[in-house]
C-alpha cells in the first residue's frame, strides 16, 4: 500500500528550547490570556493584578483605542463597544432587529457592518483585533519574548465565516494562530479529560457554560484523544445578566420605588446587583445597602434562599436546553461520564446544585470556571508549539480544506467538506463511465475549487479487475476516512465482485496557513468563474457519454438496424458533436448532442425491441429446462 508522507513544516523545534505560546479565550464579556510555564498552565494578569480583560473597546479620534475597564470611561460621543463577538462573521443583513443595532450606530455601506467610532467605521473584526492585541502585549510583556503563536477559542457552533473572522482579527493583531479551538473542547482539555485513563474510550462529556449573556451546553465524545462535538444547544441571551436584572427588580420592589429616575441610576443599580450576587456565591447571607443617586433607599439582609428563588427560573431554562442537547445527540443522561462547569455564572451555588442533580453526579469546578477555557487553550498551544513529549501531543483537529475525488471532466467532487471535525468517515457512490469498463482511476484531491486542476493532488490509485458491465450499472463505493492523526485513507469497493483497493494519504500537512488561506480566498473570488467552468465540464462529460454510447451501438449492430441513408445521417450528427466538443461553447455542445439524440431515436428503439425479443426467447428456453428437471 502506497504511503504518501509529507513532513509538517516547523515541527522540528530544537530540543530543550521552550517556545512561548499562549491560549486566548476571546469572550463576549471577558477575555483572558494564559500560558504554560514550568509545566503549569496559568492565566496572565495585567500590571494591576486583574486576571481578565473586559471585552470592551473605545476608539479615539487619533486612531488608537482603549481596551478593557479603561474603555468604559466615557470619553467621546460614541458608546464603548461591547459584545463585538456577536457580530463576528455577520453581514449587514444580520443586523436587522439585532439588539446591538439599538445601542450603536453602524456604517452599513460595506459588505460587513461597521461600528461608527471616533476613529471612523470599525468592523467586529477590527474591534476583536484590539482585544487580541492587548492580550498579546500583556503576554509579551510578562513572558519577555517573542511568541510563536496562539490558540484562540471559539464557540463550538461558530460557522466558517465566524471562524475566519476570528482568524482575520488575529492576523490584524499580528498574532500567529496555531489553531482555533472549540471552547468546550478547551474546557475538557484543561481538566485533562483527554489524557491517559481519565475517561474510557467513547466517553461522553458535557460542558455547561453559563457566562454573562450567553448559555452553551455541548456534548463531546472522546475517542483516542480526540473530542468530537456530538451536539450543541444554547441561548444567545441567557446568563448572569438575567440574574442581575431579576435582582434589580427585587431591590426596586423592596425599596418601594416604582422606577429609576434615569439610566445612570439604573446602571448603578445593575452594578450593585452584580456585586451582591457575586458576594452571595461565597456567603449564605449578605447585608445590603441599596443606593440610588447617592441616597440609601433600602437596607436589609439578603439571604441565599431569597436569592435562590430569583435564580431558579434561569437554572431551569438551562436544564431544558440540556435535555434538548441530549435528545439531539441521542445520548442518555446516565451516559454522561463527566460534567465540566464553565463561565462566571456557574459560581452561583444553586446553578451547581441543579446541574449536579440533573446529571446525577458531582460536577467539575476545581478550575476557576471563568478561566478554564483559557487554561485549556494554553495547554493546547504548548503542545502545538512542540514543548511536550511526542506521545503527549493533543490530537484535536478539523480538516482545513475539503477532500474529494476527481470525476469525469476534471471536476472535483467533495466527499469531506472543510472544517469537518476529525476523525471522520464519509462514503460516496460512483459508477462506471464506459460500457465494459473493468478498472477505474481514482484521484484524491484537496481544495475548495470546482476544477481538479485548481485543487491540490494528494494521491492516485486504481481499482481494477471488476466485471465488465454497461456504463452506469456498477456501484463503486468510495470511503474517505481521516483518523485522529489527520491521516486520510481512501478505499474503493466494487459491490458486485467485492473488488477493493485503497491508498493512505497524509493531507493538510505541508500546507502553511498562508497557502490554505490563499486557496480559500481563490475559491471565493473565483466562484462565479468556477461555476461556468463546472457547467462546461459537465456538458462535455454528458456529450462524451452520449457519443460513446452511440458509436458503440453503431459499431456493434448499426448495419443490422439502419439503412445506408439513416446511417449516414447519424454519422453526420456524430461528427457535429465531435466538432462542438472541440469548442468551449456550452450551447453549441448542447445543441449538437440534442440533435444526435433525436436523430438516433429510431435506431435506439429498434435495438431495444431486438434485445427484448432475445430476452423473451431466452426466458422460454429457461422455463422449458426447469420443467424437464
Ligand atoms: P463570557 O463568557 O460571557 O465572557 P464570563 O464567563 O466571564 O462571561 O462570565 C461573566 C458572568 O459571570 C457575569 O454575569 C458575572 O457577574 C458572573 N460572575 C462572575 N463571578 C461571579 C460569582 N462569584 N458569582 C456569581 N456570578 C459571577
Ligand atoms: Mg465564556
């Protein structure tokens, strides 16, 4: 079996030399950066000791930007930008009815909406780039060296456009992306669930992530060190903010106020509510002094039970989504081997209790829930930078480009689309093109373009020795399998005879991120051109198929069924199709083929009748024989 191996560039790090790599949790509310030092993963605080960076950006007229708490001090006519993550990879259409559009003015003239700022229009990518640049600077300052790159986490449900936008933001920030990692996978990695005997093969892990404004529940299946995302569910407006608002309503009622005098007073109340909430995670009761516009309006004790009553409806809603994700994945509740708690709001004791009760087990909370994603990303970054022993390497990946097969006409048929989580197996059926064909040449290609000539050739092999049949009668199943190492095996089997052949390929490696990106860019830029090329190629294949069938029929019994004149007419049509095929004119080819098909209708019919007669004769004979026995 041929084994094509292409070495992976940049993997031969000098031994003993630690390469600086970071993990970044680019969050909706808060972002963090972490790294592995002396074998321990930890979050990097800023100069004042703050471990997280608020995902808030304020651009200034001189083009620079404040990031984090500093950005929340209103310094210009523009509101500081929050929650930019929600617009990553989104178009102007997605802004219709979006709550962000109520708070910000947007420039919608481009293909991507941009926040209006003192420094001009800024896209979500540009905003995220500022956050990433701030975290990069923090890491470089703390670690005192150049970074080889970063692992950046994204929600498991992020689509291609959202992932690409995240990569674009990193490029703008001057960060080399070692890999994008799903947030739930990062959390599982932080707990070492992929390592050693932590969990048995095939175990299912649930990642419960309740942040400030979003809830996500993901089910992952662990196989040979690889996490496969089985299903995700969630809500884009469910989180700690809801608790804050419930608490504000409660305080308002207690103090006998009907409403807040102004927005500033309301914002102040939300901040107080958040503080009370966070204090109650560590204490069973807190003393409250509720202040509105500098005036104390209510004082009293706030006990955990009263707080729990406010939190309970929120927790119940998240459990409804947990039920749904189990149903979607076809997994029973007791099959879940481990539950990882992620997000600041899972510090709320009632949330932990409810989730533990739901899954009937202790949930994992040892690692700070708001840091666990960044920690996992740092561990993955450390491995990708080559700082870990070979056998400790993490094997989490997706296919960076589509994998497929060349079909007639030089077209690329995608079997495994890009960004599919590995390991993966996909099968597709193909058939023969010519009558009597007994072998098939299989050409494995990688890329997004429609024509094989624009894709990257990975391997060629042959499936030979299957029985001769008319074109289209045989079923050849081609199976693409990518294992946890990214090793592709393509095998083909002809069903009737059981003829098999296969080839192993090592895809994706050998291509730099830059090459992958330019292949992707080409596929988008040239999409229209490609469609034309594909349509022409398909037309050609169809024409050749008709030509092939008719000339074969003419050769075998043309003279038996056709007069000399009829034969000459069909021959002329055949020549016309051959002539048209030499051109690049789809319409001309189409017209010539139609004329040929029309002109040979009578011939085809006569042949059919003759073969039916032969068949009937054969049947009679068979029946006679069986009666004699
Ligand atoms: P995101 O992933 O959306 O960026 P985080 O995971 O950082 O958000 O979670 C932020 C939320 O966690 C906020 O609503 C915050 O009030 C809440 N939170 C943080 N610490 C605590 C705590 N000790 N108790 C309760 N809630 C907390
Ligand atoms: Mg988060």
